[in-house]
């Protein structure tokens, strides 16, 4: 974890650690609009994944340089460049993220928005398991209750339109595979999060991911869905909203939140995507799905409660 900035420079209620959970929620909410924008883009699915990263590189570099200048002015310490091994780890993270986006964007075209977002965020359960293994602890009562609520909410949120059916089976499986790569991306990023500033880390991973996606984007085109867009607006919004704002806030929050909180907070995305799908594409939200959203919200409340007892393995 990066050392938090000096509390003297922040109001007591606005220290980085206190801002982490709201940042995580906001970042997850921003990402929830991504599948809608992917559907609106007039390029092939893998091409939209490439443009999401490519168009975000320059804004992220600018923001990283500004943040570095502010940090240098605050501390007076020189900027430490990442080692070659650290760069290699970040490159691996970029490749994992590229694989996640390529598969996820393919799946978005083949299933509902709720399904795509929900199964693409299977990292919600992989990350807590990773956290418990790394820390060699067992979850406390609040954590167990949160996981159970989240699991029940996910099952209900799938509902009649999001069940694994013949119509959506291929898209669902593709998005589940994407979720596994998404979890791998988070785990690798967590290994170097304390060595590189958040925005610098994200800018580097984004650049490596764009490089990894380019050959596939050029190859995987189809008539009417090529590489070059005619309408840049959805892709620009995708790059800024999902990659710069969404991932930027999540990378910041990762330095201050445990994997359980990070994983479950990602579950706000299916609820928002289900709403977008209902309003924009007629993918109706039933009462059962609404109950699922309520259970996911309950899980987010429970995960913020202090655990009374944590057993060490």
C-alpha cells in the first residue's frame, strides 16, 4: 500500500483512506455504463476494447504527471522510477486486462447487459478468496454474511432474462472467462501497487494492454463492424468513463481497501447495468431481480461493518 499523504494536509473526513470506499463505489458505477457504450460503438467488439485503452493513454499520462508533480511538491522526495522487473509485472497486468476486455466485449454482444456485467465481475468472489489465502485468515461474521447476501443477490439478479440459457450460454461463458482474467489483473496489480503511484501504474498497464490488443483488433473484424469508427463519441466516453475515471478510482482505492471490500463493491455494476438494459434495450427487471439488487446493496453495507472476530489459519 502506498503511504497515505500527511493527514495535516486533509480535513479529518477527507483523508485518502476515508475517501477509498466512496472512490471504489464511484469507480464501479462508472464502469457499469461500459457495456452500453460497447453496444453503441460502430466497431468490432475487440476493436472497441482496443480503443478504450488507446484513447485513455494520453489522459492518464497527463494525470499521472500532474499527480507526480503534486506529490513531489508535498514531500520534496525525488521520483523513483520503477525497476525493470516491476515494469515486467505491470506489462503482465496489462496483458491480463487486455484478455479480460477482449473476451468481455465479445460476450457483451451475445448476452444481456446484466449477464455480461455480472459474470464479467466474477472477480467479486475470486478476490476475497485470494485475500483470505494471502492473509491466512478466515472471514468474520460480517464478511460471511456479506458474501452470502452477495451470492443470493447474484442468483436473483440473473432472473428470468439472465439465467444461463441456450440463447445466452456462449456469451455468459465468455464473460465468465473474462472475469477470471479480470481477477488475475487485480491480483498482479496488487503485487506492485505499493511500488508505483496509482495513475502511473494504470497508465503503464493501459499502454501495455493496448499494445497486446492491437493485433487481435486488426484481425477480428467483420463486415459492418471494422477497426476504424465512424462515430467516435461512444469510444471516447468509454475511454474516459471506464478507463480513466472508473479504473483510476478503483486503482486508487485498492491501496486502502481489503480484497473482500473491493470484490463486493464491484457488484454495484450488475445492478446499474440491469437498469440500463431495462430502460434502453427492454431487458426487463422483474421483482425477483429487484430483490437481488437489494441483497447486493445489503452486502455492501455488511462488508463495511467491523468484523468482531477473525480467525487465523
